[in-house]
C-alpha cells in the first residue's frame, strides 16, 4: 500500500505547484513573461495579444505591442518574483502572481488599461478595471475587442502568435542591451 501511495505521489509530482521564481524575465507580451525557458502568464488578467490593434478608423493603434512595452518598462531593472505558480492546462505555460519592486504586475497592467480581469480569476482587479475605464486609460481610450474574444475568434494563429512573441522578445532584449550599453558609458 505504501508503494502504491508513493507511486501515485510521484506520478502527480510534475503537476504540483512550484513555489516561486525570481529574476529578470523577458517580456513576451502584455501578460506573459519568461524566465529562461519557462513562460509565466500573469495571474487573473488578459492583455491584448501582441498582434492586436485597438481603436477605430483613423485612430487605430497597436494596443498589444503597447501593452508589452508598458510591461517591459515596469519591470526594467527590477527583480521580478512570481509566486503560487501553477500549470495552465496541458501546456508548458504556468500562471502566477508576479511582482516587481513590491508592486503586483497584474494590478499595474489593469490600472494602466493594458489588461482586463479574467472572468474566473480576476475578481481582485475589477475595481482597478472600472477606474481604468472611467479614466480612459490604455485600451479603454476607445473601442477594442476583449483580448479573450480576440484570441478565440479573431486572433492570429498559434504559429503567428509564437513568431510574434519570439520577435518581440528578441527586440526587447536588444533594446535592453542597448540601454545597458548606454548606461555603461
């Protein structure tokens, strides 16, 4: 019986939550960061996909790109800590509560208008979203398609999203390297 219990425990071990990750991650998009090979989505929020545009007519803007740039600015030079990491579905993606300089990244993204609360997990951010909408911050400055709806129905294919995320990571990394080189002079 003890062997059976041990075998069951070991079989479940890969799906157990990881306690914490800390470091200087790359920004993949407005709600995804990457420590080494491990991608983490910010708990409780959805940001526009990197390829998503917002607005209408002559006021269209790259809200997905701007969300990623905002997140990059928030974490630039800061140590990021993600806690309560859990696997998301059957993917390699994990979800966690992440902070930089003691500030909740999900909350900052919602407050700036670059993310919306998740219907299931984002209750903590509902008031911040209402304030962002009232102030016309970020995506609330005009019409937009909810990021989840965009991803499900109008978004790009998975391969296009992956390429966009890789291109974004490479560009942001080169910007960081240029900034660090400039700071060294």
